[in-house]
């Protein structure tokens, strides 16, 4: 039998956490044959609720779940973890300045970076979900210099999956037959959902999404804004933000990273930019990636048209501004 993998979930008493931990315990993230030990971190006001989640995990009697650590101590939470899913953060409340929210998250991610750097297992893979996800990941990277930069990522897979969902609905095809959409840039409304390289598997082979949809006006405006604004649409409908889809997408992100992407398929991940596609180096930016042997690589050589170029640059500019704002909170 395999040795258990230790998976940290921060903000585990929150709504995404509540959806995510049972998925991990059922093997959705790391595979049906991979035992796990869950490490759950939250802050003291949520300690009782966190303990309730632990009780439910015990009650669910998951065969793969070999242990549960529920704690408000970051060091205890981070010790020995192989995978860290960072869902905890400070939410933007009505009337709050962007800078104040940034400042709270910078201080959270700075201190959790140190805890991970000192106590996580070597080669720990980190996924930041909490917003501002790209910039929180960048701060985590800056303050955990001994964790390889390739190990620090942020979640844009939910946006990626939303784009697949929209195409599938529009064409009345199975979502599993749609692939290779791309989310470029920030996990915010400036992101660019790109279908120029996306295809649908049909009995006659793979067909470009653009050809099948045959409506560039829709693809270049409504499709893009629907994906960009989907989070807001969920809040309007549910009076709560996306949780089950965020949790499921976080599992997809880690599963593909650890176990690999299928041949011919790429997915979107927020990763440390090396300057590919003329995106400024030193930002955490969402790119198309393939994964193999536990490592992602940015898909190279995709042609970028003028329309896309502008959108790639716009979301990069927003990320550069966020980075500057985050740094201004450090002093
Ligand atoms: P909740 O407010 O339900 O849960 C957040 C939890 O984090 C709370 O239990 C809170 O006590 C805890 N927390 C706060 N500070 C902490 C700290 N320093 N250490 C550990 N835990 C801490 O929010 P939820 O709906 O679960 O969303 C969590 C985060 O995901 C938010 O930042 C949200 O904006 C972000 N999202 C990111 C998405 C993405 O695709 N990247 C999509 C969904 C979601 O909006």
C-alpha cells in the first residue's frame, strides 16, 4: 500500500473548505488508491467550527483517510505536508479599500510562507485559492525562497472549467469532449478566456471551437464576459460565492499537476512567469500548461492574434499594479 500523503487545507472551516476536504478524503484529488492525512488550519474564531468539520470527517468513515489534524497553529498545520491548498484569507468587505484588504492578505501570506518553508515536506506543492490569488501566491513565493518557484501556483482552473462549461452548453456537446481553452492572466475580471486553440472531439475528429460555434461576435464578447463575471453571477444566485466548483477545480489542478495531463490536452494554471508570450517575468500569471512527472510546463509557440495580445497585456498590467500595491504594504 502507498504511504499517506499529507494535504494541508487552510481556511478549512470556510465554505470552500467544507466542500473540499471530503473530496480529498475520497481520493478525488490524488487518486482512489492514495491514502491521505488531512491537515486543516483556520483561525481561533473558527476553531469550534473546524472541530465540527473534523467530527464529520470521522463520521464519514472515509477508507482513504488515515488521519486528521485540525488546528489554529500554522506550524502544526504545515509540518510535513506534501500538498498545501491555501484557501484561508481575508475577504473584501463592503466599503473596504483595496489596499486594506491587500495589506491583510500580504501579512497572512507572508507568515504562512515562513511556516511552509520551515516545516513542510521538501518539494511540497502549493496551490493558492484565496483572493487575490495570483498576488497572494507571489507573496508566498517571495517569503518562502527555499521552496522552488515551480512549486507555487494559484487557481485559475475554475475559470478554465467555466469556459469549458460555456462552450459545452452553447454547442450542446459533452463538457468532456471540449478541451484546450485557456485562461490567461489574473484570476479576476481582467482574465482573458481564449478559445482560439480549443477543440471539440467529434466522431469525425477534433474540430476547432471557433469553427463549430461559427459566431465570432459571441466568442469575442459575451462568452468572455460570461466567464469573467461568472463568480459574480453565482453570488447573485446563491447569495454565497462559488464553493463546490472551486473545490472541484482545486482537485483538478492538483490531480493534473501530480498525475499529469492527458496527451494532447492542456489546462490553465497560475504560475511564476518566465517571460513566455512576452508576459513580464516575475508575476504569477495564468498560462496554458501541460504536466508530466509532477512538473508543469508552459505550452509554447501558440500563435497570439492582435485581439488576444491586447487582452494578455491588459491582465498583465493589472497584475503588475497588484504586485506594486502588495509591495507597498510590506513597508
Ligand atoms: P470563507 O469566508 O467561507 O472561508 C474562508 C476561511 O478562511 C474562513 O473559515 C476563515 O476563518 C479562514 N481564514 C481567514 N484567515 C485565515 C488565516 N490567516 N489562516 C487560516 N484560515 C484563515 O470563504 P470561501 O468562500 O471558502 O472562499 C475562500 C477564498 O477563496 C476567498 O478568498 C475567495 O475569494 C477565494 N476564491 C477563489 C477562487 C479562485 O478561483 N481562485 C474561486 C472561489 C473563491 O471566491
